[in-house]
C-alpha cells in the first residue's frame, strides 16, 4: 500500500471513529431530554403557538381551564370549533393599551389584561380582527362591557405574543370533558 492510500485509509477510519463517538455522545445527551418534562412542556407551547397562528382553538389547562382563539387569526371554522369546546360565554382578553384604544378611555396600565364581554354581533371573524387591529378605527356596533379577568389572563396574552400575534384573544371556560370534545374534532 502506498503512502497516499495509507493516509486516505487512516482519514476514513478516523472519520468513522469520530462519527461513532459523536453519535454515541448525541444519543447520551438526547435520550434523557426526550423524557424530560421541560422538553415536553416546550413542545406543548410550540404546538399551541402553531395552532394559534393557524386560527385553531387551543386548550389551556390548569385550575381554571380555558379555550383560546386569537382575534387576528379567527375564522369561521375556528369560531365554530371554539363554540363547540366552550362551556361558557366568551370574553376578549386584551392588553391594557389595546383595550384603552377600543374603549376610548383610560384603563389601568398596571393590570395584566382587560376582559371584555362581546355581543353576539361582535363574534364574527371580521369584527374580531377589526377589534384586535390597532390600525383600524373602531366603529363598534355595541360597546363592549368590561368583566372580570380570568386567572390565566397573563399566560394567555404571553402565549399570543410568543406566537407573534396581537394581544387580543377570545377565551371561554371549558368543561371537564373539553379535551375529549377537542379530540373528536
């Protein structure tokens, strides 16, 4: 074997050896992460962000579970799915700045969110998008009424912002069978 063949052979042997070592190291690092609770939680957050961007309702579980639908991506099918999962009347959660614009009056900027009860006429995709869009002049058919803010309001708006959506989200309480009803859709 000449010198060039020997060096080429050693190069490939070294490369294969390093590849096996790198693969083994990757497997050791990746295996625990696959079952790590934090990784699974991040996957749920990423999936929720994708669903919200697509205009699909998302269940937010916890002590007071909610179904969420962003105003700026809400469509007819998303609103229908939302209504099927919701166990109570919807409210619009907004950042205080956006709510002040919609209500045309000052609101407390120190609160995490403002909740507005909307009339049935305002639960249309075009109206919800107009309500959420800060560039649209507000010509509301009915004045929204301010109501109590759900406990998870800050998390809802944070999720919308993470998804790069406007901080205006339609939310409603859900019943104990909401996950089963959502799976059937």
